[in-house]
């Protein structure tokens, strides 16, 4: 069976098909200047795309206020394009830096500036320079504080790096506090950033509108530093608890992979993204073979260990952009963006080999691990196939693999590839 190298995190879908170098044959590394030039180019693309993202969102918010329908659509499209470019470039950069053939020839990336650990990041927006400086000075001993005086700049900074909490003045030059708050809530990356509004004069209607937009609180200035700290700490505790609960609600307890609910939510997002950018998307269904004898002979605790071990193997073969989930019982599902059916088959074959090489010892007995895989690629064409159809075709291919003898991968007949040999 062909030996395929495990994919590098963040690498593109084409890496599913890249064969491992022959250890017996000397490998001539490519010229160092070429690799260095590629790395520098990728780093430049990352910086440019991130900067474009910030500028586009800030421009849209500054020019159109609450983002009218047509300008909003154009601005969001451009912003998402910039993020896609940046993600692709980051993947290229990570692949170059982690590639063993290039490691000796690539310069090390500059070390990021050391940041205090364990401190929440606060973004403070206050138009009065004296008040802004006083707030930053009073809070920086306990938090990482960035202070700005303009609503447009604050919106751009939040898009670039969402803070743990935003202290936002209501009356600002250009974009006012409510416009900034509405802009944050319109973006998926900042929709849940907690915001505390500050104002010297606020009427009931403005307070109600701020709370409707998701503000945590509206405080009247001047506010005592003691009360402000208490409000900040209370809000951060609430956010941490909510984050932990969300993570628990989306994680399978036994395997640590995503659960079925999280998979369904991600599947909808990935299908929309694949349709928009005309990129491939592959779904792989996996089911363990012969788990029932393990449960019958060694008990369900041994079966749970086998399931968890298979999950660990799956996890090591997934890129950062992939998703692995426990679909139910001893069945798993993999979602592979920017991946064709042929590349998904190669991944499934590699996992089959890894499972055969994995030793699970239960009370002195070696428990073999096997699984069958079904692969389906999202059909081309606008909205020609929905999430349920993609999963159904992957499931049909899985049962075809079971009927063909188990321990192998089969692609659905509608995909562009045939089954790999067992």
C-alpha cells in the first residue's frame, strides 16, 4: 500500500495526496532563496489581507452608519474575501515552516512581543483625551488595555482582534457608541464581545436601545473606579462561564471531538462557504468494525477505550481547518474544506493504516482497531445539494465499504473517484 505522509496542520487539501519521501534516497532540498521568498510572500499576503479586512469594515461602518442593505452586502463580501485570502496564506506559511525538507533553509519567524499572561484584554473608547488616559492608567495594572478616541478606529481594532471587553463612550466623533455597538453585533467575529457603555447623559430610550443591541450595561459618568472594576470583573466571569458551557455543549465527553450538534452547525457554514467561493468540500463517514465482540468479551469500558483511541487517531490526521465529530455510538464524521473526494479517500486510507499500527492493550490483550469509511464530495452547482444530501451520500458509501469487506474506504458513485483498494 502506498505510504502517504501525514498532513501538516493548516496545509491545503492537495497535501492529502503528497507521498512521503523515500528515506533511503537522499533528498535534495530546494534552493533556500526560493523557500525564503515564498515565506516572505505569504507573510506579506497575510498582513495585507488582514489590513484590508480592517479597512473595509471600518470604511463601511464610517460611510454608511448602520450599514444599509446594499453597501453592507458589498462590504461583507469584500471582508470575507480578505479573510479567506489571509487564511490561505497562513496555511501556506505554516506548511513551509513545518516542512522537514525546508526546515533548515527557512528563517525563523520573528518572536512576537511578550504579553502579560492571565490578563483580560480591554478596549477602551473615550473621545476625551484626559478621561481616556485616566481610564487606561487606572486599569492597565490589572488588564491589557488599548485606548482609542474614535468610533471608527475602535470598530476596526475590534474586528482585527476582538477584545475580552469593550468600554465604549456613547458620544463619539464620527460613529457614535450605538453605531459601533450595532456594527459589532453585525459581524460574526465580534457579535458576542461584551460592551459596557459610558455616558454623562443618557435617556431611557437610548438605554433601552443599547440593551436591545446587547450592551451588558450602561453606566453614567463619572463612575467610580471601584464600581467600574466590579462591573468589569462580573462581566468577565459571566463571559467565561458562558464560554465554558458552550464548549461543553458542543463537545463529546468520551472522545473530546465535536458532537453531532456542533457538526451540523459547522456543516451548514461550510456548505455556504464552498458555494460562494466554488471550492471543494468533502464529508467522510467512519464506522468502527467489530466493536461488539470487544464489548461482549471485555466489557463496555474496553469498548469506550477503543472508541476514544480511534478518535485520537482521527484527530492527529486532521488539519486545523478540518472538523472531526462523533456522530453517534462508534460512528464518526469528518468535514474537510478545500478537499476533493480523491483527497478524502487518501486521508481515509492513511487512517486505515494508522489504525492497523495502533496497539490498544486491555488487561494484557491486544485489541485490534479497524474502521470502514465512506467519502462524498459536495456536488457542483449552486444549491444543487443540501447538508442532508451530502451526509446521506457519505453514509451510503460507508455501507458500501462495509459490504465490500470492511476496513477500507469507498467513494460515493456521484464523486469523481473510485474506491481505493482495501
